[in-house]
């Protein structure tokens, strides 16, 4: 878990160091909100580590055979599933907050190098961006965990959130109509609406963003629960 936090800071620093190549302009040429946005991308980088760790955390129960012992000690499998997902959700939330804090620290340092003050870097919309970015690792980590319960494989479980991310990236390939229908339903639209960066079909509003993410978590949890309670371990 510490690796995810460290990666977020390293990624933020890397994004700043490579701006002349990726953006074609130095850090000093960016507006404060652009500087802040580049730093917060470090949280996105940590998401991939947390997806893998969450899948492995659940998958180890199956590969080690501990799931059988756990099922014996806790016959109520729904209770076991709930406890597992709450543990993952709480842990990833804490890690996400710490990762965001580290990215903000890197941002303040980077901004200071080009004479940007904290007041310039922290308007209300940037605070919303940082807070909303924490939703990404939490939601995708839970999807990875539930996917692992469904498929009983850490590798396949980790692929679940990655596949959902990929759908968001290719939805428009199948036509504007398909993209307009599918994009608002995806977690990425809800996450971007929380952070205030959504545009076009992604912009579903703050209220619907919470509803969407809750629905994704609920449906994934129900699928995992059904699989766990209806099949022998």
C-alpha cells in the first residue's frame, strides 16, 4: 500500500519533469489550474497499483485455500464479503487521501519553483478536483475485489476495472449515438463529474455522480455475493 502512495508522488514529479516533451511548453508557461491538474494525475497513477493489490488481497484467499477455513469460521458468506469489501474500501480511501496529499505537496513545490503561491494553486475548483480524485482508486479497487470474487482469480478480477476503463476510451469509436448512450453510465463520467472536469456526455452532475458510483459498487457487490453464496468454495 505504501508503494501506491509513493508512486503518486513520483508520478506527479514525473509529469512535471516531462511537460516540455508532453505539452511542448515548460511548467512556467502553465496556468495555476493546469499546474494543479497535472500534479493530481499522480492519484490516477496510484489507482493501478491499488487495483492490483485489491485483487491480490482477495485472490490470495482462493490460491492459498484460506477461503475454505474462512467459510468454516464464518458460515455467513455475505457477512464475510461485506467485511472484506469494507476493509478494502476503507484502506484504499485512506491511501487515496494520503496519495492526494502527497501530490498536492509536490504541486506546491513545483509551483513554488515558478513563483506560484499556494493561494493561486488552491481555488475552490482545485480543492474539488483533489477531493474528487480520491473516488477513482476507491471505486476501481472495489470493482477489482468484487471481480476477483466472481472469477476467483486475481488476474481476471484486476481486468474488470481495466476493461470498464477501456470501454470509456473506445465508446465513441462505435458512433456518436453509442457514445452518448454508454459514456454517462460509466464510472469515469461520475468521477469526472465529482472532480469538476467532466464535459460533453460525461457531465452528469454531482448528484447523479454519487448515484452512479453507488450503483456500480452495489451491482458489483451483488454479483460477488451471488457467486460466493451459490457456489461451493
